C-alpha cells in the first residue's frame, strides 16, 4: 500500500530533529503522510518553516520549531512549544547530525567538539527533554538515526563513527530503562545516503562516491526516502514489541548479525 494511503499514525504527534532537509525532511514527510502531526525542529528556522508549509499545503498538520540540539534548554523549549501547539509528543525522531570527513590524526579538537555536540549530545538533550513526558503518560516511541559507521567504522569519520556507536549503546540502555513505562527506543542506521551533507563532504571526490556505490549490492547510494519507512515502522504500533533494536538501511553494504 502506498505510504499516502496508510494512516497508522493518525492522531499521533511527532517531533523530528534536523527535519528541514535531507533525511529528516523525508522522515517528517513520511510520518505526516501516515497521519501524524509533525514538528519540524531545525536550527535553520526559515528552512524549517518552508518544509512545514509544504507539508501543510499537502493537508498535513505541521509546525516549524527552531531547535539547536546542542542546547538542553532549547530542546526543552522545543518540546514545550510542540506540546502546546500540536499536543502531547508520541514520537521523537533524533535525526540532526553533522560531520567533517578527514583522517583523525589531522583533525582538531574543535571539530571533535562540534561533531560530539550535534551527533551525540544532541540525542541526549532531546531524550532528556522528551522521554520524561513519555514516561509520565506511559507511552512513546523514540527513534534515533545512527549510522552504519557506528557499527563497522568508516575511514575519515572516526569521531562521527564513535558518536553513532554511542547512540546505539545509549539507546539500548534507555530502552531497558523505559520499557516498564511502555516507551520503545530503537535505532535506524543508514548507509551512504544522497544528501546535501554528503555532497558537501565529498566535494571534489566524486570518484569516491562512485566507488562506494559499486560496493553496495543494489549498486546505488541510498536516498532519504529509503530510511523513512523504517522510521515509520518504529514510530507505529507495528513495532510495539520491538525495543532496543538496530536496523541497517544500507542497500546490503553491511550485513553484520
């Protein structure tokens, strides 16, 4: 059944971080298509409003929320605005991320700090702001976007891979802590995906992208929409008995057990 005909998220409220573009935008669009009201939470307020307006024009209920995930106060404020405007948050998707490709021994501590702040502490902040609300209501779905880099490593992404591995370990532990409150916590790991972030990171190294695509069994890089279905599954009642799980959406690039 086409996503546009599925309404398994009708009546639900979702907040998606980094949702103004790329993977986050595709996720927000999929959740909205399945009936959820969606908060487009992004540090780029103008881009967030553009995405929210597009979803509203398609008949969805959507709200733009300015959010710097590196700031816990921002995360708490974004949660409060979302609940005031859309209702209690049922779904949190931690998607916001950033990376800079370079060998670790050539990288600077300032770069490490930025990568850690956005990719790992951002997840901690949003979970700390929203998980207590879910616990109090006795229901919720948390889905974090990690990366196959965090499962198998990735040349030029040492700190990023470390953050994504940390998200996996954190999510498994949070899943254990929140299961008694009927809150599910799961992880989706993309492989190389066609986004503006990847294109910027690989500028001048297009040959590397072609080589990466050849190494994928499906012979292509992922598209943001390829990730959205897995997130929608974890956000829906179809995954009610799944928690602490990690799924790779990588075209078969990694097949670790």
